[in-house]
DNA sequence: GAAGGGCGTGAGAGCGCTCTCCCAATCCTG
DNA sequence: CAGGATTGGGAGAGCGCTCTCACGCCCTTC
């Protein structure tokens, strides 16, 4: 079975290859009659443009990469699906492919060379770790890139994030409005912007809060809560900097004989699926992940279309989702 | 900044483009001295092959698609990440891209035309719904495709699945060995092969089990458990056909005053992350999702390399993971 | 009625690569 | 040492598309 080429469509329509190409690409300078002839020829032959050939001359791959952190952390990340659907929602209608890449040995390098050899038009980088060299390399080479989340060190790069500080403040205000007297927080890792901002935002609202550190994992949430109950048994309100940690912490509270929210109110962060699998369901700070992902896609597309366009990061407003836990 | 071409590498190395190409593609018939010259030229110029040009002549896109079901169901699917990592693990080292596609309006058609126009070499289809026309279209056109999970209607298509029946039997045997007297099951949707097989496999082992239907969602698990407690309050062992449903069902059990596993033993299916977020943690039937995904990738790659090769489906053995719930 | 300006069309030159010839050089064999 | 076999390298023809450029044609405009 042979593939139909533009040449063939042109022959059937009785026009030149150039005109057929114009119709395929929606140029406006084609006579109505000829346009119809070409369109008929396209549908009668079942023509589909060969992307490789087009790509060769336009120097666009019409594909972008989504570079995810190492597998272990990602496997538990309930955000992933929302990110993917937000990005594809923007990108698919434009015929742009979304290529998924996980950080493994050498994979970040892979993505870089895919970008350099024109196989990918740009990448969205999720969760770069501190001191990750990739973002800097990308901006140095002028390659289109958008970061999910503000980078730890300031650099001239487009990112999309939620206002973490404001979100944590929301949580603080909620606990205060619940008339909690002894308030604590379980933090995220302090070498990440999100971890830092959620702490500072919360402390600004509740300056005398007890601070226990976690690292965003479920296990660390459980461990931190054990520590908290030991050092501060009269706590009656906790802001836990991720739903996943809250998910690990709440059973510890139960085992410690506390009822949630009656004895201890709990507010999480993320509004991930973990918020719904908790018992009771989590009051949490919502990040509009899907919208943010869509915005990342739009920003990336803009950079691809207009290279070296100015850096314009976007910060979304978080909101409080009140459920049962606090 | 200009891109380096093969032509340039050849000039620097003092050979023809053909020889340079041979070195790049690892042909064995190149003299050691020349090979080294070319390799030096490649690294000194920073040459990277242009994929579009290569693709144009080899007629391979070196990209495969992962076609996922509609977003709503997928968002809650904890398997996704394992599937992705299993597939990329096989496919990336070979330089093959994984393109993620979600079923939206017209997206399945998109995937088909991507396949037809050579933009994708093959697809992995996850969760086709009953009477989905896409699998048949694909096999009719001889396009490489692998199904995740046995199709409902038998058709000559390669699929990878776990032995659902055997897995459910494992669950049944576990509950019997726990000396449960009154055993029940909450099923998956009976219009899916997994839903059917998990029921029949379980019933073969526990013929007198009480049957309540669910549809694999958390909500349906909760609803089914309420129904079960009403119609059969003395139940002391339940096989729930998905961890997600078990996740919804266990709180209902608690609210009904039953302790898990003391009063009611619970066994789930999937060994998804939902099994770990349950309280207590779920005893469940494990499907080696990541291995299965890797196998799907291998099968697909084989089909791409050797078109029209015979259909060879692979069925994996499930295993029982004993945790706290039963 | 001639000159000027659009506008739509076709010819053709690539884009960067692979791969099929074909030729030259080397090797073996009798 | 001649003949054939074998091997490595080069020339060049595409792969299917886009896009520039130049050429008609028709519609103005004085």
C-alpha cells in the first residue's frame, strides 16, 4: 500500500504542487475554484501530509517534551495526570505532540539533545531539583523552556507557579478562624521554593506556630506528626504542607487518641487526590494544576513561535477548599 | 547559530557523506582509521543527526503513542505512572519517543491519522471500552498496536494482561484460609473483561459468596459496601475487585462499627497506591504493571520492526501481597 | 490606450539524510 | 601470476514537503 503524496493530490486536482501545499496549509491567496478542486482531491485520495518532510523544511518538530523528575517520586505524584491533561488540552488541537520523559540516568541529557537536534521544539520542566544544571543550559542556548514552579535560584526563565506564600497564609487564617490555640505546621523540604514559601507564608500569619520538618512524602508526614505529638501534645491545629504528608499524619493523630477535626484541626496543601482518600477528607489549599499546566503550554508555544521573547512568568492564586478535617 | 550537518562532518573527517552516515549508524564495514576520523569530527563539530531528515527516508518516526481513556477516569488511575515508566524504560534507550494522548473528542481519530501519516510507528491502547471501533480499524490497516488488557470481544490483536481469574482465586483462597465464614465480593463493571474475570475467578473458589456490584470507582465501592452491610450484616470477609473501591469501602465498614481485619477481612486487587493510603493498609492482589507495560513496549516494537508478525499475547501471573487488612 | 500595480500560480531549489549502485583496491586461490 | 571473489568507499538519486521567485493576468488610473 503506497502512501499518497502532495504531488499526486496536485495531479488529481490539476494544479501545481505549490498550490496544493497552499491549500493544505490554509493560505488565503488561493482561488475558490482551485481550493475546492484540491480539497476534493485530498479527500478522494485520502491524502495525509508527511510530517517528517514538512518538519525537515519548516524546522519544527511540532512536539514538546514534559520532563518529569525521577520515577520514584513521580509514581506517587497525583498531580501528574492533571498536568498532562492540562498540557495536552492546549497542545493537541494545534497538532503538537506531548512527549513524556522521565529523569533516569542520562535522560535529562537525552531531552537536551532532542531539543538541540530539533526533535523537540521545547520542554516543560517539572520539579527541577536545586542546582539542576539543565535549566541554565537551556536558557544559555536559547531553547524554549518553561518551568513548573519557581526555581530556587533566580534566573531569567519563564515559570508558572501558584502563590505558595498566599496559599499558606490562607491555611493559617483558617486555623485561626477555627479558634485553634496551639497551632503547628509540618513543613516541606526547605531546599525547595514550595517548601520554603509555604513555611514563610504560614509563619507570617501564625508567628508563634510550632515548626516540624517533613519532606512532602507520606512517611515523613507520619514521622513529623509523631514528633509533634511528643514535643507538643496540646496542639489543636496543624497546617501540613502537602496532602500526601497529611495522609500519613492523620492516622498517627488517630492512634494518638485525637479526633480530627474535633481535637486537632488539619489543613493540607495541594488538593490532590490524597485529600479525598484521607479520613476525614482534607481541608486543603487548592492549586489549579490543570489551568497552570495549560498556561505552561501556552507560554512554551509562545516561546517557540517567537524565540527569545521576554521572560513572563505567571503566578496563580490559590484557594481554600473546606472539607471535614479543619 | 547554524546546525551542523552530516556533510560538514564528512568534510572535516575527509570522507564522503556516505561513510559518515555509516559511522553514525554503526555499520560494521568501515575502516578503523576512517571511523575514528569521523568520530573525532562528530565530537569536534558537535554534530547531531536531524531526525526529520532521517525519518523522511527511513519512514520511521521513532515515536509510539500511549492512548489513554477519557481524562476523568484516568485522573484517578494510580496505574498510569507505572505504565508510563515501564514503557519509557524499554523505549527510551532505543531513542524512541513516547507520546501521550488522551481520549477527548476526536482524539482517537487523531491517533489514527498520526499512525497513518507516519508520525507514530505504533500505539499502546489502554482500557478500550466495549465496542470501541479503534482496535479493529488498526488491525484492519495492519498498523502496529498492543492492547493493555484482553479485549472484551476476541480479536486477532496482541495484548498484555494479568491472569485476572487466577488473581481473584488467590483472594478467595486467602479469605478462606483466614477462616472467614460469610464471604462476599464487590465486583467491577461486568462489561469489562477484568470485571468479569475477577468475579468468575473468585466464585470458582468461593461459590457461595454474596455478590454486590461496583464499577471500580471509589464511590461505587462505598455504595456497594453500604448495600452489603444492609443485606448481609454478618459478613466477615470481602474481596473487593479494585483497591480504589476498597479505599471507598473501608471507611463505610468503620462507620458501621466493624474493625478491619478483626471483624471483617478485606482483600483488594491491583496493588495500586490506593492500597497504601487505606487504613489499615490493604492486602491485595498485585499486578506487575510496570513489567507488563515493558512487555507491551517490547511487543509493539517487535510489530514495528516486523510488520504483520503473528499475534502473541502475554499473560502475567498475579501474586498476593499480604498487609494488614486481611 | 498605455503604463503601473496587485494578485494568483507554477517552476524549481533545496531541507539533511539514507541507501543503492558502482568502482577501485585488496585478497585469495589454483 | 592471472583470474575471480570480496571488501570498503564515493557518487548521486531520491524521500515529500515548503517557500522563494518570477511570470502572467487583470484591474486600475491618467
